[in-house]
C-alpha cells in the first residue's frame, strides 16, 4: 500500500484528504506542525508528500528546501496562491506538482495516483540497474561504483569486469568465461583477465574479501562474505 505524508496546519483539510485517500486504498500520515517534517522523514518512508505552502512555523517552501535532498519521492504543493510566480518557485525548489485551494477531490486523487504510478516505475527501473553486495554497489546505468559510500573510479573494462562478476556472484567462473563475456574472443588475450582482476582488487582495496581466486581455474565473487569465512 502506498503511503502519503500530508503536511497542512489546517486539521480539517488534512483530515479530509486523509479520508479521501483511505477510500482509494492509500495510507497516510498527517503532520499539522511543519517543523516536525525533517524529523519524520528520517524515521519513516513515504511514497509521496502533500505539502501546504502557507504554514505559520515553517512554510511549505522552507520545508521543501530542507528535505528535497533527503527524499526522492514526489512532492505536491497545496496552496491558495494562484499566481504563476508562486507556482514557478514551487517547481524550482524541487516540487513536482502544484494544486490550488479549494481543490476538487477527484482531481487531487488523480494527480496523486499519477505521481505514485510514475514514481513506482522509476523506482523499479532504478532497482533493476543497481547491484549491491556487502559494501560494494554498482549502478549499471550510470557506470558508477561505490564502496561504503566512497565512489571508486574504474575504467570501462574494469567496470564491465566487476559487473559480470557481481551478476554471477557465488558462481565459480573460469578465466575463459570471463574473457569471452567481458572482452570477446577476438580482443586481446586471456592474460588480460588476471591483470584487470589485480587492478580491480587494488582499486576496491579488496584484499581477497570479495574476489577470490580459484587456483587453476578462475575467480568467484563472494555473495555473502560472512557465510564464506
């Protein structure tokens, strides 16, 4: 079930929105004190945030500025302001949509469902592009590699080698398999596998924790380090 955070100092409006969403099978959490939002998002995950702009303590604009780099979910502003400049400001600081008050309940639901569907598709796509084993994470789309949040710079061939090893984690791979899959049979010679494995280990500061040598055969990327030791 999708979960929406409703941030509005008007209790009647936030309760109404929550009731409307509940009828659509969407769970919600209500926050009437905008100063509590940064703390709430640290403790819980939300698929979408509905954020009123005109609030007494922290305005919706200020809240969005504080949390936008901490959440990836869509943020929809709710506001009685209808001027284009206000809408532009909302979009510029990271808002994904803007609904003016008073709003039509059906329109609100349609917009929320639309953003939830889009966000789900994006998240699914991102998950398919990410491989994470232990401390090592790779993004197959951006060619980025991280170890414990530290970015590791690899050459294209080293990245392809690491990707192949991690996609086949737990499987013993022969040098021939690795060479043909990463380099292709008509490129270089099989000796380049060992050279690039050493370079990869050095850059990852691996110390045989993840990439182990199967003597006389090839290599294996450890799927579960704790269980292998």
